[in-house]
C-alpha cells in the first residue's frame, strides 16, 4: 500500500475512535441528567418520558471500544505500525494451507493427476477450492449447465491429458465460432442443423433430402474446423458433433442459433489467483470425481443395462421425455389437458436438472406411485400403467437411465389451473382413481371369430400393452378427472386434435385387421391398410421399431384376441370395401374425388408409391368413427419420416377448397366405397370438428407440431 493510502487509513481509523469515545461520553452525561418523571412529548394520549437508556447499552459499547483499541495496539492496522506483538503476514493460515498442500503433493507417491486423485487429503482440498472458484459455472456436481461443460464426461474440447487440464485452469481457454447469418440463408442453416443433429442417431422429423442438403452445406463450410469425421479438433477447440453431448444446447433451435449467431467460449485463467499446488489439487479433484462416476458405471450389470435400454424403447420413454427437435430424455414435451398444460421432465442423470440425485427407491416411487422428490406427479406420467412393471424390469430401466448423457436443460413450468396446480391434491387423485390391484392374466379366451393365439404370447402382449403404457394410455377414454375408463378400454381418445382410434378387438375384427397386418403396421408404420401418422408415427419411430418383432407380434396378438371388457361380439361381421365400381364412378362425387384426391391417392383410391397411401381398405377410412378422416382433410398432414423408401408426400388441407357440406359429401362417398361404411357424416359433424381444431390452433395447412421447449433467443 502506498504512503498516501496509509496516511488516509490511519486518519479515518483515529477519527473513528474519537467518534466512538465522544458517543460514549456524551450519552453517559445525558443519562445522568435524565428525569424519568419529565414528559418530553405527548401525542394521541401517548407520553414520551425523559427516561435514561439501559446501562447495558453503554457497558457493551465500552467493551467493544476497548477491544478495538487493544486490537489496534497489538496487531497491524494503523498505517505502518506493526503492533506490539510483531505479527507478520506470512504467518497467515492461508499461506500455511498453501505450504501444507504443496508439501502433500511433494510427498505423494506420484506427481501425475491420477496419483494425486488417490490422495484423500489432496482431493478434499481440491474439492473445497473447486466449490469456491469453479462450481458457479460447472455446478456443484461438476456436471455443468447451459454453456458450461460437464467435467465428468469424455468430451474435453481442449484435451484431457494432465498437461492440457492444468493449462486450461492456469491459462484459461478462449474459443470462438463465427456466426453465419450473413453468409448462409436461413434455409441452409436449418438444413445443416438437422444434418448435425442426425449425426448422433436421434430420431428426427426431417426428410432425407433435407439431411442430404445439410451434408452438402457442412462439407462446404464446416468441415475445415469440425473435420470429415465430424469429431472436431482439440487443438482449436472445435466441438465433436458426432456424439450426444452439446455445450450450447442440442435442440434443433439451439443448433440453429449457434450456427446463426456464433459463440464465444471463455474459460478464465486462474494462474494469478491460485498457486500451482491449488490448481493441481483442483485438477486432482476433477479426476477423482470422474473416476468415481466411471467406476460406478463400470460396476453396473451390463446385461441389465442392455435390458433397460430395450425397456426404455418399449416404454417409449424418449418420445415423451423429448421435446420436438430437442435433446433425448431432456424433457419439455407439452401434454395439453383440460386443466392446463403439463411438460415432461428431464430424466437424464444430471443431478441438478435431471434425476441424477435420485436413488433406486425414489425412482420406484416415481414409477409405481407417481411420487417424485418434489411432490406427486400428474398422471400424464403413466405411473398408473408402470406400476405393473416387474421388479427386474424396473431395476434394469433404472440402471440404463444412469448411463445416458446428462443434459443440463431446465424443466419447464407447468401451467395448470387451480386447484389442479396443488400437488398434494394428486395424492387424493391416486387414492380415488388409481387401481392398485395387480395385473391379472385370467382374461385369456380364444374367440372363434379371431385367429388362434398362444396363451404365453397373449400374456406377453398384455404385459407390454398395459405395463409400458402402450395402447391403453392413449387409446382408452378418460373420465372427467382424466383417469382411464377401464370398462371402455381401447375404445379411443382425442389427443392433440387427433383421435387415438378405437383399437378394441371388436373394431379391429370388423375393420379386417389380422395379426400379420397389425404387426407389420406397428413394427414399420406401414401396411396394406395404411400408414401411421401424427402421434402413432412417433410411437413407431421412437419405440416399436426398436423392439423385437416377436414382442410387437405379441402386442398384436393380445389386441386381436381381446380381454376382459374387450371381446368380439358373436354377431360381428368383417367389412369388405368394394372399391369404385361402375355405379360409384357414375356418381357426381367421383369427379370431386378425382379433382381433390385422385392425383395423389390414384383414381382407384389404392394410393401411389412414395406419394400417398391407399384409401381402399385403409384402417382409418374403414373406422366406425370418422373423426380422423374429417380431421386430416381439415388440418392436412406432414410425412411421418419413418422410412425414406416409403415416406409419402405432405397432404394439404382442404380448408378453403371445400365447404363443410361439400367435405361431408366427399367423405361419405369415400367411406362408403373405399371403407365399406354407411354411417353418415353430416355437415354439422364437419363444422364442429373444424371449429374445435381451429380453436385449438390445429387447423393449419399441415399437421402442426408442438412448439419446442428449448430455444435460444437472439
């Protein structure tokens, strides 16, 4: 400190002592002259007397004054005066700590970081320093947060050798990526974003032509930094784009934002703030924590983890816990209910943002009871079905979820109305509406109307259809409290403006489905009875296409054979659509069909390869409920992107092309001839569905997907 500041510090210190002494003396005098019987003021009947202050106040003040005076005499604090005890700065505990830490490192059996990471005292010291200097960015658990890397994964931008880690902490890192908004049009940026997202193998709603376009753009503009193998460069800090680890967000919107605006990575240098021993202890703490995690993951039963991965696909976990275009398992997908919107949560092993701080029992409470660490869950999480999972399957699923990539995405706030937003009320919902009886298999009954089904296959199919939330959760009507109506199981339910159709054994039989057709449809999304679209396409893409064909066949066998409250009536008859015969072609509606539908679906309604699916014998056209047939003509439809060789073109909306009556007449004509259905579709039915879709925001030119949960603002 310069002599100028030493003089000023001494001046204010002495002035402070003088003021303290003045206060004590002045108020002590006033206390001695005070008269408690003398009234100073009176207001609204309240009198203020001239009473003395409590003596304890002045005694305490004198004690503090004396202690401060003794302190300034014995220790440094007044300009250049070092104090009577001669205390020196190098006796400070901080310097002693630094000396002790350096001594521990010098005495350690090895000087490399892994050896230091095996020394508990060094690790403990490094952990304390990490929490002070590093945790604000990288998190208390070292798993990072948005724009700050996870230190426990294997994705080190600048390398993970001892020298590279020490250099990163000591000298810092400065990386940048230029923004491309002035060089590339928005369409090109979108294409390359989809291509980059596809490199990690995640399912995307994007045509192959867009992915191919994105690759061409990548080869022109990105390959010099991120490489032909997309793995980046540790020399320049260019990110590895081929894995599932994203520093600045891995949603399509976040990737687009990164490409558009560019980024600047700054890791501050700590070389001047921390001693060499402290930096090495922090690095040792990081290595130790990562080793603990790696050892834990290595100790997991690999067969059970593999089974858990299979079950995660069977349960469609990724579809529900992934926002449209978002990072897998990171949550954010909206579920619209009559009581508000619920968003799926982050179930990655991130301890602050995901389920990384859950233990197995807490996970089971979520799975079986709908009870999270922070309150009861809405039944949009199908714990009413997951409660039937076996202990073996629950444990396997838990082990697998510990191995997926930790994502630092925050959970979105639900927007539920009162009193549905009171979590404790969900306990009452569970008590009233949740059937906790075990899953039974005594409903097997071979029907003379359906194909022969093996009982063991039927049982497996019921377990998959009921326990993993497939079929029952979407295709069963719900009561006013959104609980499944078990007596009307599989009889259809409106979700996101579409009808998850009636798939009861009766409806499937009448519509002409057999086990082979249904298995092909569920496994591939395509069959000779039509193709999956909207939510069902997502189920095929994210779940059913990833499990064994035998398990899919088991589900089909169970649905075809039926169960309790789900039987084929004795008088049920299969429908056989006749197609467009000469009588139909003479009908004036056939001309309307040719002008509006025939170009894509062909003049005979049998569809065109890679353009449009068949309408003849189509499961939706044949369905007793015409809702989806009406809805698809009003809102249009995007391709499902299930199979590049079988994808169809977009279907445009008929809104503005045909009025409600004209649309009703056309649908009646199509359903009668191509679906074998005579139940009339009226203008009022079309109008009601159209108004409902418009009010919900679904009546667009194409199928409107939910808004993404994560985006990067400009």
